C-alpha cells in the first residue's frame, strides 16, 4: 500500500470496445481517490484467453456472455459481475466516401451486396454480421469479399488501408477513428446490443479495492463518459 492507504495499482484487462470509456473513468477515479488503475486494452479474444490462462489481473471487462464463460471456468468471481455499458453496432466507410443508405434491413443488405469488401471483427459485432449474412442467404455470394480483422486490429484499420470499403463494429470503436466516417448504427430491426460487464479475477489479491473500483465504473459518475464514447449506462434504458 501507499501512504494514502491505497494499493499501488489495480490492474485490469478489457476489450478494445471499452478502452475510451475505461480510460476516462479510471482517470476520474484516480483523481477522486488517489488509487492508480492500469488497464490493458486488447482484442476481446486475447483478453479472454489471457484471463483464462491465469494472468494476474485484478479485473476484466468483456462482453457479458464471455464474462459468464470465464466465471464457469473459475477465472472470475461470478458474484462480482457488474454490468457497465450497452453498445450498438455501427457501419462505417472511408472518410469522405459516399455513405450508403442503412435506414432499413433491406438497405443494409443492399449495401453489403454492393460493397467491394466488407470488414468485420472477431467480437460480438462480427458474430452478429455473420448471422445476418446467413439470414439473407448471401453467404456464397459475398464469401470472398469478407475480411475479418485480426484480434486487436480495429475494423477502421481495414478501411483505412483499403482492405475494406464497408465496415461493421461497435460504435465506440468506429466513432473516434479519423480514417472513417460512421454511416450510422444498424436499424432497430437488425440491431444487436452488447452489454459489457466487469468482474474480479480469481487471481486478484486486491479484492476490496477492486470491488470499490467496479462499483465506481457502474455508477452514475461514469455515465457521461459512456455516452460521450457511443455507449449507454447498462442500468438505463432508452
């Protein structure tokens, strides 16, 4: 512990979708309490793997279903699970490019069919896009035009280097990328909202301070940061 009674640093790992929210929220927490927080933001697949392999993090922030899987494996404390934010899937094109109509399911399907290449992630947004493509019965038509971003690589990067001209990912991951323009979020009839949750890792030796941090991250103190970065607090409904 330091002179203020805090542990030296609380360490966490999180998916890239939450990196801006967590950066702002943890900085505010440090300013308020003096407690330092360090969070590694990586691809969700890598984050889950590292926690599963027992790396000594105090907490993890991932999609709620992944947190549940880690709890079933005994890598996080299920009773500590705290829902933080809800995130919608958005569509982006290269900065300055013509924006397709995405106001309806039919319009999004048409945009996909007319895209040169379609970028998607290894996370929840990518899984949802694959379900939509199967639903539209266009898998064989566009199979060779689908470009999956490697874990930890933003879809915006694929668009920036012209590997894809249409990209799907969490709004929070696309809205700050200078190389892309967000066309909009998926229309309500095909939207899939992901809840991102936090949990204390069973490897943590700092359970009390970690619990206090997770309560802060779920509180109204972080609402503005969540909305600023394209998310909604998990405890509210719009």
